[in-house]
């Protein structure tokens, strides 16, 4: 994949080397908080917090911060230095994100460009605290993509899905979820949570994920037409990655059996089919997975 020397997105938030902490207390709440603590009620609260600390061994201030809310706090590790290989991955990811911006700004009116957060080990988002084991994800609450670049090494080592375009496919898929957020599709699906059985809701999630695969293909189609960035073997890398993360294949590797009712992302064949369809057509109107008779 030809990415060197091309525009990198400025919508990158680099939290590598930072540890995700709790949420800070808003300055607007400090005055009433101090008044409360020095009142009779406040003394009772302090006594309760001390009791919690003694009995559970937890930090009661962390609970207080979660109750009050505020902005996530991060501790910067000043000695963090990414390896040349990791930094090359970060630069490549920034170029891919820029390519998605170029495509979706043309495809969607009033497109809001998402921010991509690079993190290591764990991260705090509007969707909660997540570890690297979660893998790349999109949080609709803050409209940000979260990626620990070590995932790409794991994808290659554990799933046999290697190559720069396989990595680009992952970014394109998460941006596809952002497109679903902007078009209202994601909110419509999430609104059905609790109204359907787990099995039926899982089926909706599969259609949501397959549409994100389709959108990743649409992005790749238009980027290839405008920039000719693909090299021989690149498409096969993305198709191999889509196949490697199919629910049936992952379940077979993990447990030795397949449970279709628990699928949330689609089978290997389905993921390959919808990414390929997006790549071959480049037509967003052909990606209605929710009304497709066959996935």
C-alpha cells in the first residue's frame, strides 16, 4: 500500500504512554463541595467514606469522582518512546484516516470528521474504560476511534492477518461505524437493546457490523480511484483480515465449536462478501444490510 509521503490527518489524539485515570472534578463543583464537607452532613459523609476505605480497601475518592463526573484524567509517561516500527504504524494510520476524511467529506453532506485516539494498554472513553484486549473500537458517545497499535501485531501473530492494507481495513471499518452514527443507523440499533431477545439483538448487531465492512470497502474503492494507493496483493490482505475475524472462525479457534446465535459480527464469508461488495461498487446505496434478504 502506497502511503508514505501523503497527507496525515490532524484528527489524531496521541495518548500512548499515558495511564487512564478517573475523572477529575469540575472547578464549578469545588465550592459547593467544600461547603458540604464542612457541614454536619459532610462530617457524616466523611465518616462513611473512611468506613468504606477500611472495610473494602478501595479508594472512596475514586467513587466520589465517578459520582460527580468530570473530565477523564491521564498521567503522562514522559519517558515513553515508541519504536521506529510503532511510529511508522502511527504515521500510516494517520494517512489512512486522512484518506477516509477525503472520501466521506465528498460522500456525506456536513460530515463530521472523527478523532482517532492512539493508546497503549488501557484508555478511558465516553464508553468507559477499555483495555488493549478489547481491540480497536468506535465510541459513539464521543465520536472517537480508539486503537492500540499493538493490535496489529496480535492480528498478524494470532490470526495470520498481516499487511498494511489489512491494517487499513480495520481503520476503515471503525470509520464505517462513525458513518453509521452520523446517519442515525447506530442509534436506531442501540435503541432496540432491551426490546429484543439477546439472539434477535445479536442478529441486528451482525447487520450493523457487516454494513461497517461494506463502508470500509466503499472507502477503499474511492481512494483507489482517486489515488491509486493499492499494490498487488493488498486487496487479498484485506479480504484475509475480514475472513480472519469472522465469528465462526474465531469461535472455532477459541472453543472448537460454532454457536451462530451468539454471532455479533458475522461469519468470515459474510464479512468478506460485504467488504468486497463495497470495494467493487463504491455505491453507499447498495449497503443496506438491514433489508438484505441474504447476508
